[in-house]
């Protein structure tokens, strides 16, 4: 776990017991200084997702925030973007274009790529009067609630991810580590995980079914009720998310920017855990 900064220049309000935080006291209309960026990253490392309320930024402000967190990654080719307005980096997920209702399954964004995006940054534009919340599930918590024998069994394994209707696109460690804190997490989702490479199909299905229950258990989940202007940033390597489509025909539009990630760090090798696994 990350060590909290002794005196932050903003207030962190947990959204749930084990995941999520609302950050108060930051105006994203002004660029963040390096110390504040570092502190926000600390909260992300600990809580997985952070929300900033009332941030009515334009596209330039959205891009500025993303650039402070890393290198911007262009959206997959199939997603509608604001390219015609000069912002090809920003994808548009809306009821109008049909992509606003396709995220109602637990998933990590673009996990089928060899290097999935590290951060996803949503900026709510049009929110339904009722419904349209988003949930996030901590994959740190999912891993930590497994028994020790199950952790040791899973740590050497790898999983294939791909689009639901296509072939596997990438293989990732099933359990990986945070690059700063070393904390371990699962990397599976019902949407994009195809199978565990080292197991036969029946074994893989049985283990994944158990892990999906664990990874999305209520204890691991927070939920956010959006208002127009809210911004949510989450560590796409360490939380799953689910956009709830409970708002009927009401319009909902959100802008998304992705920030480049690095390859996932396997839980093994690690001398202490490797020794445990060999017992």
C-alpha cells in the first residue's frame, strides 16, 4: 500500500471501504504542479480511482490533465472521436452514437492490447436525470481476499485477452504487481479474458468463474453518481469498471482520454514469493 502524504493540499474522501476516492480542493482549470500530480498518483495507487466534481473543462483542459499523468494514447480505431473538432485523442461514448451503452459489463479498457492503457480519464458531458452511474472494482482487493494456496497457484499463470468476438490479442500475467508499491492484483475480466494459458479449457473456465465472482464482489466495489462536469481518473491496470445502463432512452454523453501504460509486471519472479511458491 502507498504511504499517504502527511499534509496534502487537497481533501480525499473515500467512496467505499476499499476502493475509490473523491478529491476535493483541486481546480483542474489550472495546471497541477509536480507535487500535486505526485500526490494524486499516490491516491490512485491506494484507491484505484479518483473523482473530481464540478470540473467544467473544455477539451484543452481535459488534454492538459491527461498529459500531466503521462503520454496520451489514441483511442482504438472503432471508437468515435472529436477528430473533426481537432481532438482525435478524445473518444465520445454516447447514447447517440451507440457506444454509450456498450460498457455495461465488467472490464478493463483495451486489455486485449499488448500494453493496455494505464489511466482512463472520463469527463461527463450529458448525464441522465436518473441512473447512468459507473462502478469500479478493486483488483488489489480481489487478489488479497484469496486464500494463500490460491495466490501461490495463480501467480505463475498467464491469461489470454481479446475482443469478445475475435481471437486472443495479448497474453498477460494473471497476477501482477504495482510498479511503485509492489501490491499484487488480478488481471482478468468477464468481457475480454479468453482463457488461462497453462490450464486446459475446463480447468480454465472453472478457475475464471471463481475469479470473476471474487473480482466483482460487492466488498471490492464503489459506485459514482455522475453530475455534468465530473472527471473520473482510474488506474486501468488495477480496477475493473462497469457503466450501468439503467436510464432508458435518456441521453448520456461522456468524453474519454487514455494514457499510455507499460507492460504488466508479473507477480513472479520475486525472491520471497518465488521461495514460497516452491514449497
